[in-house]
C-alpha cells in the first residue's frame, strides 16, 4: 500500500525524480493469517504467497525483465520467493 509520494526536480541530472514509500504490513499480515488458517492448502491448489505489485515491479526492474515476457517474469518471482529473503510473504512453505 502506497503511503507517501514526493516529486522533485534534480538539477544535477536535469530530470524529475518520483520518490514513493510503501507499507507491506497488510500483505505480511494476510500471509500470516492464511499460514495459520490452512497453511496455503486449498484442495489440490497451493497459495505460495502474497506479493504486492510494487515489489514485483521492482524485482522485474532489477532483473531487466519486461512485464510482457511472462515466462521470464515468472522465473524472477519464483527465484525471489524461494530465496528465503521474503519468507514473511510466503504462505505455503513447500517448493514448486
């Protein structure tokens, strides 16, 4: 959830800079509640995790992957979510 946004002009680089701040606590709390409820298991389906869109956008930007390249985007998200760095966003703790 976006909580703040500031726009300012950088005279050194001659461009506008947009600074955004996000709060990931709602996604973390949602993942925690689902983990406690059923561990992410819904019959044959599994809820791997809940990832805010701004975080996915940042991951794709870091990896240099375009949104339209679905397979590459899925690989980036899979690699990040299984890395252990984002365990608070995971619901089902298995591998896929």
